[in-house]
C-alpha cells in the first residue's frame, strides 16, 4: 500500500470513529428515541409503484447507526445492494442515499433529511411517533406533501411506505414500499 493510500485508510478510520456513536445522547428521552429499534443492518425488498400502474421490485440493504455523539441517526439505503451494483446500474430505481435524522429537544421531534446523489433527490421531513408507527411528514422536491411511515417495527422486521398527495393531503398515493428483515 502506498503511503498516500495508508494515510487515507487511517483518515477513514478516524472519521468513522468520530462520526459513529455507541449510544443515544442524554438529551434524548427514552420515549423519544424512536429510531433505536431500526439500528443495524437489514436486507430489504423495495417495491416502487410506478405512475403507469406497474411495479418495480429491487433487493437491497439498509443500515442504521447512531452518529454525532448520539444526537442523530444516519441510515444508508442501497438499491440494488452492494453485491448487485455496477457501472451499468440504471438510474431509475437506483438508490445509494442517506438519511440524517437529528433529534430536536426543543420540539421533541426529529428533523429528517433524505439525500440520493444518484438522482439528485432531497426531501425534508419532520419525524415523530404516531401510535405504533414512526411518521415522517414533509414535502417532495415538487412541493407536494409526502409522508413516510415505518410500521410493524420489530427486532426482525419493519415495513416502510412512502406516500404523496396531489391534493394538499386530502388523499394519498402509494409510491414506494420497503419490506425489511434481519
């Protein structure tokens, strides 16, 4: 390994150890630590419900970790998974993005920002608990209301659905579903 590559590997290790946190910050009450059950690595199947009524299904992975001294949770959504990616992976349905979920103790909510550099997508939402679900609400890049909902969260699985409204939230269109298993 060249000295430059060795230095880069050491820098990567230092960056990772500074970023990743072993537990939640004291500022997050136990009842507000809503993303804790999602921490770790998941095998996931995504189903995109396309505008023409067809569906596209892709297998991939999602990883969640605590970051920034435990004040935030970051996740990676990778579709197709790392084993199935290549330079010829089509842009449509391609996800290699990240979500930052930062706890806001003043409002007792999570500030949620999703970025997918593959497609240039950025979505800003507010996350909170809604009954047994984790509800994230905001707007997509076109200004339409969106809601992303984690439901059925257990130690071994969860279901996530993404919905969009074209009428200001009176009705919702299912766009995407993720079914996850450990």
